[in-house]
C-alpha cells in the first residue's frame, strides 16, 4: 500500500477516499480491540443493572469531547459516536449478564 497522505496532500477524491478507507480499517481494528474489554466488563458484572452507570457515561463523554477538541475534531460528532457505542455496549452487557444468569 502507498504511504499515507495528509489531507492537504490529497489532490483528488480518489486520494481522499483511499485515506478514509485506510483510517476506517484502523478504526475497525481499534473498535474490535475495545470490544474485547467490553466483553471482559460483562464477565465481571453480576447484575444487569450494573451495565448502566450514568457517572461513568458522563465521565467518558467529557473525556471524548475534550480529546476531540484537542485533536482538532468536532466534539459533537465524537459525542454522538460514543453515545451510540455506549448504548450498544450497555445492551450487549445486559444480554451477556442475563444469559449467564439463566445458565447459573
């Protein structure tokens, strides 16, 4: 694969799309890695009610917004993506915990 280009080095849509595809591949790998930790969290929790922690959610969102700004990104976009991720993770954790309780 060719060397990555900065946005200003991209001379056309094909260049930009190639770089977006490259970043998407990295993001998918990071989300998959993150998911392994979510699986571990679900294994450590004993009650479905533990899956939702409003204080933890507020803390994560605040960090994400701050980091987005620090990197020149859009804090609102980052928050939207993370809230969706968090909601999915909560439902995933609840499902894992509920299934384990049925087996036990």
